[in-house]
């Protein structure tokens, strides 16, 4: 088999794995994450706006929490979240929240490499 074909299969399999991982976190870990931000105005307003339980609503609610966890110093300076709220979240739950995004960045980089390689 050609190495490009193997890389192609891996890139598209990784896309499916990333989608499944994202769905899993959105449907099993989101409520636990939101419970730690029950007094936070930004998260409560976001949950009120995206309150239905459709996939897009859960995605955007998860996206906000992911931003708060990925760049905590920026959001603490802006007053969106406090250090105490972030410190209360267990490390394992933070990792579950951040893994789909980190995996997505790696997948996007590999997709860029694939597209350059395809044109070459």
C-alpha cells in the first residue's frame, strides 16, 4: 500500500474518532462541568441562551467552558471567571473537557498536511 493512502485512512479515521469523542464529552460531562459554574454569570447567560438540548446548543455551551479552561488567565483578567471556580474543577474533568479541542487541533494540522501532500 502507498504511504499516502495509509495517511489518508488515518486522517479520516481520526476525524471520526474526534467526532465521537466530542459527542461523548458533550453528552456525559457537560452537566458536571456546568455544575461547577452554577454561580457564574457568563456561563449561566450562555446556558440560558443555548438552553435546549439539541446538539448545537450543547456544542456552544461546551465551547464556552472549553475557552474558560483553555485560557484561564485571560478570562480571570476579564472577570469572566474566578480562580476559585477554576480550582474547584477536578483535573480529570478538565482533561475530559480539553481533549476534544486538542485532538481537533492535531486533526486540523494533519488535514492541512494531507491537503498539501495531495496537491504535491
